C-alpha cells in the first residue's frame, strides 16, 4: 500500500471548505491510501473549527497543524515534517483557494509512474468573475502551467499542484526558505534546489486543479507587483555565488530586456492583451535588475493593515483519524 499525504496550507480563507470538499470526492486508484494535512498559518487557529467539522464526515484521516507565523514557508515545512513523521511515501501540495477534479490524484500518480520524476506538476485553471478585465480572461493570465525548455524538460516547479516523492534523494531533507515566506518565490527556490541535486520534473496534463481569482488579484497592478517579485526571485538564484562584476553584467542584460518590453508595450496601445503582456514581462526583468543591484525583496503575501509580526510560536497538531476504507 502506497501512502500519499495531501498538504493544504491556509491563511484566513473560507474557501478552504470547498477545497476540502473536492478532496472528499477523489477517486483513489487501487493500492493507494491518502491522508490530509492542513497547516494553518494564521496567528490564531482560525481554521481549526472548519477543519474539525470537515473531519467528522471526511473519507480520509485529517491532521490539523497550527503553524503560526504568517509565513508560507513555515506552513509548508510543517506539512513536510508531518508527512515525514507519518512515513508518507508521497506528498501532494494544493492551495487553499483551489478545487480538484475526482481524477486529480490518479492522474498525478499515473504520471509519476510513467515519468519516474521526483516531482510531478499538474495544471491550474483560473476562473474569473464576470467583471474581470477581458484581456486577463483571454490570455489566461492567472492559469498555471509548467514552462517547458527546448529539450522538453521543465524549467521550474510550483506548489499549487504538485506530487513529491519524499523518499527521493533529491527531495529528502529539502525545506522551504523562511526568508522567502512572505515575499514569495519559496517554491521556485525549493525546486531549483531539487533540480541541482539531480531531481526531475514531470507533468500530468490531466491532473487539473481550479481556482477562483479574487477581485483584488484581477488587477494589472497586482500582477505587475507579482511579476516584479518573481524577477527578484530569479535574480537571487542566477546570482548565487557570483561576484559584483557578474551581477552588474546580468543587471545590464535585465535592463535591456525591460526597455525592449517597454517599447513593445508602447507600440501596442490598442491591444490590451499584447500591451499588458509586454508590461508584465518588463516588470519581471525590472525586478531582476533591481535585485541584482541590491534592492530589498518586496512582500506581497500575508499582508493586512496594521500588521505587526507575532513572535515565533511552536506548531500545534490535532489529528482526526478516520479509516478511508
């Protein structure tokens, strides 16, 4: 029997109930056994009651972890450690604003068997409100799919839809960087480390997850800020261990790309999709340049008005055992 944990990190999101409900409808292939681990990243255990109610009728055992810090890396690491302590062979990560199709885990598992990859990614389809900008829907800007390299490999991974082989040497012992836990990019750095250690990324095209894009993210300004941060993450990875001269050269290349993207946007004033896509690429390169020149990383997650970081607190766990068969 192969045991798979499904990890969901959450922060004050009522939609977690829909995420968990979709996990109850999964079709499990013969020989697989699943458990659910929910890591609550809020300072107070705000999701505990919701998880407890879900566990009363859930077809899978459920474990709730209060991992306070408002730092997504802390929550993800708590899930990794809980899965390891439970001797789980595999761990699937899913976001708390996503739902999955009944064949989700079966599709990830099939791709894992077919490719032998240490991590298998699935696609995420975004759903927008009717009042979301048309160019955003047309370009599927919020969708998540792997970026494939010319040779067929995958450039990097993500945690919004992934299955990890916890026993693989390239994965065992890896953790998410808490320094990136509020700026974002912790998943990019995690999978970059896995690839450097000889790990491989596979793709399960049928392992669909879906997410609803909230109004505050269906804006060009939010996307520009996110792409800028992604550029900062990219810079931190390509400049690791390099000297000042190399960083300066890379910053010059990023500046040239950003300028090109700016002119490209100006040349397409009446095509919102092409214009804004160019602006987003430009923001990515600008973030890369800024980070290479020493700019501090911005934070786009876990932010609310008048937020004061709470002192670090020890994670607390609560298990809801239930036989899945």
